């Protein structure tokens, strides 16, 4: 991806100056900084990799509440853990499209 020198639009969507467009932001996990794998959506609508959330909730499993790493909102763990949170299908499709365009494979941290 090229680094743009000024704000412009691509297909009607604004793109940022620093070269990281909105699609990059939506498809990158803010915890591991890799493309999202199994993107799970929290009640506050922030999205993270399933594995990243599982890693963060291991210590919190006795409290049955988890705090969003982005906004700090606390929410109860669903029965069955973070794996039961809804998949962010919009972000999942964007991530797969981006992965196909760039030829990227899944992050080694997230392979099971």
C-alpha cells in the first residue's frame, strides 16, 4: 500500500494520510497487531481475535466479567466463554478479502 501525502478518497471512502486506511484499522487486532483471526465482537462493538480475548480472559475467568481492552467497558462473560461471543461478520469478510489481496497467511500466534 502506498503512503499518501494528503487525505483522499478511494471508492468514496476517506483514506488517512499515514497510509493506514480504514480497512487496515478495521482488520487489525489492537492486541496482537496482526490481521484479525476469528474476529469476536464485544457488546461495546470493539472487535479482537478470539485467541487474544481468550488469553486476556484466562486470568479473569473466576470473576465472570471481562473488560474491553479498548474502552474499558466491563461485560459478563457468556456461558461457554469468549468463544460464544458473536463473530463480527463484516470485519471477518474484510479480513479475508485483505488476506487474499496481500497473500498473507494467518498469524502463527493464532494457528491451532
